[in-house]
C-alpha cells in the first residue's frame, strides 16, 4: 500500500521525540542550576510539584510535549483512516504536510518565544487543516 500521507505522520512522531529529548535535557539542566536534588524528592512527587521552582522557559518545552500528545492523536487517526481508505495522497497528503509543518512551527514558537496570540494563530491554522482532513476522512468512509 503506497500512502504518501504516512510520511508526514512519521515526521510528526519523530518531531515529538525530538521535543521529548529537548524537554528532558532542559529539565535536568534546570534542576541542577536550581539546586534540585531529584534523589531527595518525595517518592510520589511529580513534575507538576517541581514546575513552579523552574523558569517558565524550561516549562514551555514540557507544555509543548504535552500538546504534541493531545490534538495530534486525532491527526494520526485521520491519517490512518485516509491511508486505509485509499485517500492518502493528493490533497490529503498536502493537508497532512501543512499540518505537520504548522505543528513544528508551533513547537518552536512555544519552546523559544511563547507569545500566546501568535501561538494560538498557528494552532488555529493547523486545526483548520486537521478539520479539512477529518471531513475528507468522513467522505472517504461514508460515500
């Protein structure tokens, strides 16, 4: 099965892992700079308990990683539906690439600058592309 739409999905998975490692490296560096000893933390402690002790720019990477595990799950589902229904090329593949490019731009903006109005605009554009893909997936499966 040749489905060009799978390539942008694979790229977004790889990007999510890049953000995960960036987040981890940034966190551990910040823990060290803040004098936080993880071995002395409560056994049930979570990152949310430590987050207020770190600069916002450190937490932006964590927030973005979370975002990449939220809405993109819908993207992966739509990609699978379109690929399995034989509609994973042409316009749908182009929409998928647009979505992935915007999610990468969104990640970079959130991790480095994090001005919310711009970030929201990028999110809205990517969401509109996802909506178009979802409508096409419904068409592919019902018509």
